[in-house]
């Protein structure tokens, strides 16, 4: 089989070679390329592939359809909304993801965002560098706050554990599945969650149900002292509505790692100019440890697929 990696896995060449060596010894061909989002370039690189490996690079149907031998897409990412799954399904192409590799990384950056917002870290950093003081920037503690989670899969559950360790109360939206309350998490309707939470943290995939669910109406339910953190997927949030809520003081601040499109962003993006907003260029998943975990999952997926025992099944 020909296996084509269309973008870096974020690991050293030495480590990549160690994973590729057994495949080559089995007679398989392996080719690796740097990321290029141009479908024409992707088609040229992938045209003979039996197996494609991508991370969060968009993979359109025209690329999938232009690969006559393609049998399996191995997505080195948790979300798969950047892959044309309808095209893959129509062509009979199997799809797996790398679920679980970034649980710790994303949860930890979520905590960092929450603490930075509560303690005005960007503002006091700027004030200190400019010769100022803490005046006007007396922060708040996470202990005793209510954290509302939208999405309680592996990442959301890990965030729940971490904020609970700080002494926060955890509630979660009950609309995605019918999970029972636990000692850690109480499930509530969305309006109730938005009204009660001091911090709303998003950890859900993009679906028809979740797309745009954080909008002018749902934001209007939040406390003026509350913060929103999005480490999930950009399209879950209406960015202009969020910017308007921040600029008008309807909510106190936001920490945003994901947007409608992958960074680099248009410099006019509303969240780049909204009040008390921390923005990062989709880095929540990116740690040295998570990249190494991801590589293990990716090549384990290939071995399992070749053995007829596909893992982490999307299609």
C-alpha cells in the first residue's frame, strides 16, 4: 500500500522514521509532504495513495474523488468536520480519528485561559511593562465559582475534574446526550447553564445542533461578570455576536482558541478587537507530549486498519 502523509505530525524526523520503518519493511510505500491547502497540490501528492494521513488540514471531496486507490483516511485530530465525510462515504473510504491524544493539553489550556481571565493576566502584564501597577485590576478566584461545560466528553470531563480541584462547582448542558448527574457534574438546560455560570467553557464538536449555539440570544442569558472560553470548534460561536457582547459589557471577557477558519485570521476579525479577549491561534492541542501521543495513535490506527480491525472509527 502507498501511505501519504499530507502534513506534519509535529514530531521529530527521527521519531517519524521509527514509526515508518516497520511499514517499509512490510513492503509499503510512505511519502510525507508539508501542508498545502491548495486542493490541486493535494491531488498531485495524494493521487496514488491507498491511505491518507492528515491533521486539521481541510480535505475536500474533489481531493478524495481524485484518488482512485484511496481506501482509508487517518485523521490525526479529534474533530473531523474539516473532512468531506459525505464524499468519503460515497466512495466507500474508511475514516478514523485520533481521539484522546489532546485531552490533557486542551484541558490544561482551558484552565490557563480561565485563570488568565479571572486574574487579568494580559492587562497586568501590559501595565507592569508600561511602569504601572495593579490599580484597577483586582482579580477573582476560581474557588467558589460555577463553571458551565458545553460538552462533557473526555476533554470536558477532564476540565470538570480540574476546576473541581480548584473548588469550583460544575454544571453541564444536558442537550447533547442523556447523561445522569454525577458527584462531579450536574446537568441542566442550556438557558439555566448560561444564567448560572461564572465561566462557560465549550468542549463540543461542530454538529447541526451545536453550530452557532453561542449567539446573541444565548449570550444575553449570561451574567455581566461571566467569561466564555472556547477550546472546541470555532463555528459553535457567532463571533460577531460574541464581540458585540464583549464590547457592550454584556459579558466580562473571553478566551478564544478556535475560529470559523484556521489562523492566520483576517486582521479585521471582530474577536481580535473586542474588549478583554484573549486569543490564541488554535494551539490548545499542541504540546510536545500530545504530538507524541498523537503519533502513537495514528500509526496504531494504520496497523489496526491493515489487520482488518479498524480503530477510532468515524466511517
